[in-house]
């Protein structure tokens, strides 16, 4: 869809994967051709190469490639022997996969509120939710910014709780100088195509500094087998595809450049939207290096604004319109409207604007101009 604003016709996509892929297409083709030449399509050498490179990038000792971000979380829980009878605390404002992984191992997800400015887990709410059954906490690094990890880690260590980062939206983000993925006991990443580091399909990884944990996850992801045809426990098939590892190995080299471009775009948005209507731009916590997987604003007029932007050729999305506690999948947990008021307010107000490496300043100006026009028209 194309739109007209100020006499200019423009379409602004939410995400431009074609452009991002074209920037390193020759490298990717060469890497994929090598996999085809090797004919080692499952746990080939490119998986090992990527695992080493990604561990180094995340500034930790181990990386284990798996099939999805959901599986990454699930395998961490299994390797930590978290299951029936255990409670795992996480945020109420997240993609449902965070909670699904907890449920998948038979544990109970315990949701807590988020900080209204950064959208990440409220450390005070986390502390208040701990019970004798609590085994772990999963702070979600949402939209490209890490959770406030120091108070979370301090409290968790004091009470013997595991800290598992959901870093599926925070490839390359930093907290007080340290990379996401190196902050807790383990971390889960997703390589869904739209991520800052995206594959050509599904993919995921676990990062950790715990050698024993890493070895167990490697076994669990491969049918519970450390040696072919010998199965020490009930594992599953959750292996990062060799072709995807080859793609990711190339794209990892360009990740910092892409993240820097996202930060520039975010700064341009924030500058242009300052003081416009009731728009609340995203907040960046002091000490955080945000990688802006998404650029999320708040407005009480979300539905009207989204419709207006769409009519002018601007693609925008909502992350997420229905909170985890109000999803039909969790109706049996007994949650209801009003249980997490901050989260519910966010679900009614948040809107994600187009952002991706390569977005042009004139596209950002166009989006902001349309938004300004919306508020002028009343």
C-alpha cells in the first residue's frame, strides 16, 4: 500500500528482509553452497563453527544450537531439572513462548508485572512473588533492551534461584557493559528471520558458562545421546540445521553494524516524536545498550493512529495485543482481567513502528510526519 503525505508518495514497510539479505547475499550463497558440497546437513561443521563464534560474541564459554528459541528455553529447564511441582517466575508482558516453555516441562509459570517505561520485569514484583516452590526466574530482554539484571541476580543468588535470560529479542544488547546471554546461569536466543540475527527459517541457541549444563543440553537436543545409538536419557530432536548455521555464521559478522544502524534510526524517531501528541517513545535505561529489535511507542489513541498510518502506507504492528494471562491457552490458570493492570494498559497502548538496518532517514521523517499530521487533524 502506498500513501501520500505533504505531496509525497511513500511506502514504509515494517521490516525489509530483502534489503538486509541482499547486503550479504553472495557470502550467504557461498556458505550454503559449501554445506551442499559437504552433504553434512545435520550437525555439520558449520554448526560447530557458528556455536563457537556465537559464544565468543556473547562473551561466554558455551553456545549450543537448537531448533527454536522455545526449545532453547525448554532444554535449559530440562537440563536444570525444573519440572512438575516447581514454579518459574517471568514477566506478564512477553511473547507467549516464554510461558509455554515453562508449561512444557510441567512447571508452573508465575507471572509478575513489568516496569511501565522499559517493559521489562519489575525486580520488586519478582521478589514479592518468590515462594518455597520457586526454582528460577526468567527475565525477558524485551524489544532489544535487557532487563534490570543486577537486582534480579542479587536477589536470586541470595535465595538460590536460577536466572535464565530470555534473550530472544536482544542479540548484541549490553547491560552495564556485558552482553545479553552472559548475565545469568543460561540464556535462550531465537533466530527467527525477523530477529536482529535471523536465519532463513527457525533456529535457536543456548548460551552458558556452565560446562556441565552445556553438555547436558547437547545430549538432550540429540535424542538424549552423547554417543551415537547410546541414549542416556529421554531426549528430543532439537538441532540447529546446518544450512541455518551457515547463514547465521555469515550474518553474525554484520550484527553489530546492523544494531548500530537500528540505534541511529531509533534516535531519529525519538527526536522527531518528542512532544508530539500523547506519544511516549521507548525509554533506554542508564547503563543499557539497546539494540532496538522493535521501536515501540505508547499512545492512548493506538487504534486510530494505526489505522491512519496504514492508510498513509506505513506498516506498523502491535507487540503484543493480548497478554499471556488473558490468552485462551492459559484460561485454566485462573488469571483474569485486572490481574496485571500495567501489562493490560500496555497491551492497549503499544504500537511498533518500522525499524530495520537500512531504513532511510526520509522514511523515518515520513512516518513521523504522518504521526504529526494525525495529531494536528485531531
